C-alpha cells in the first residue's frame, strides 16, 4: 500500500545543499507522596505525630531528526516531515433479496491509516 504524508514542508534552491531538522522536547516527571500516623499512649495523655514524605524527580528529554540533501543545479528541493500512513480503499455491500443474489454496492471510499513512524519525503521541481 502506498503511504501518505502530512506535516511541515520545506523548499530551498535553486541548487545547493538543503539541511533541515526537527526537534521536540518534553519532560518526564514522577511525584510520590505518602504519610503515616504514629500514636503513643500514656496513663493520662495520648500523643499523636504525623509524618509526611514527598519525593519529586524530573528529567528533560530532547530528540531530533535531521536530513541533508544536495539539490541538483537549477532545481528546487522540497522536504516534508510527517507521519507515514497507509492509504486503503473500502467498499460496503448489501445483500439483495433473500441473500442468494449478488451483493449490491452501497458505498465506497478511501481512508488513510496512521502509523507511529515519522520521517522525511524528498522531491525536486523546476520551480
């Protein structure tokens, strides 16, 4: 099945070198909190103590994907970054009569199914 693209497009030229990169960053954090209670009894008094603990940790993460391509002389280079998807065609049928006859098409179309992969698509034009 062919794949389809979406996402950011870049154009450069005529000729030369085209270099682009995509970077994304984020943070991963974890927080753990807890408490406990302790009681101590005495003949005339009762003492109660509550303790609390909180631990927090975070880390920043940056990932990227770069692409470099030589553009042919007198041509323009185009790059598009996106998520690959697969195009599928579908049809829907209905049984005719008591179900013994040939099915009748009642609809058709196409859909692009996403994937988790991302990457570059490159092509060249005269303008």
